[in-house]
């Protein structure tokens, strides 16, 4: 049984951690879930690292929301860079599920976007646990997390 870490934040306006947990449970696959909630996106890299080191997680889904302001965008970028460092340090995937508040037109759209993106990344985490080629059949198909898929461009 694999262990899936779910890191989320109190800053987010949507309970993305619960959405990830529910999606994984609804899949019917049996995995140990470990949740770690932190204040904001800049705290997610340490949460992810601790989920690997202290809780034996095999993969982490890091859910966060980035605000509208320039300082929020900078914080989101810093957090993203640090999450990439964690992945390289531990040789494991951290699926970054960031939703930028200015991506949405209103609260209803923000909820839909956050739910869709979180669900799709939780399913990606399940796929990656099956091996490095589990997503290969979907390569080049224009999949999007959060919005509708755009489709691939046929090469033949």
C-alpha cells in the first residue's frame, strides 16, 4: 500500500486537501493518506519534504492558492521553485496544484477551477504510483488540469 501525502493551506479559499482525499478514496484504490495543512504556499515545500521524510510518503499532492497581488505571485513562484527542489532532493514527485485567484471570473468559477484541478492532479498521483509509463498513452493529448482539455495535434 502506497502512502500519498496531501499538503494544503489555510490561505486557500477552497478545501483542496479534502477534495484530493475524497478523489483518492473514491478511486477505490487502497492507499494510506497523510494530510499536512500549513498557512500558505511558501510553507508547502517543507510540508512535502516532511511528508516524505517523516511519514514515508511515496508521492505528495501540494495544494495551494495564490492571491491577486504582485507579492502573492512572487510568493507562488518562490514556493514553486522550492517544491521543484524538494522533488530533486527526494527523487519523488510532488504534484503542484496551485490555483491563482485571478484565473477565475468569480467565486463559483474559482470553486470549479480548484475542484477540477485538484481532482485531476489527485488522479495523476494515482497514475504515477503505477509506474513511469502509466500516463504514456495520454502523452500529447492536450490534457489540462483545471479547465477543459484542448486536445492534441495529430502528427500523422
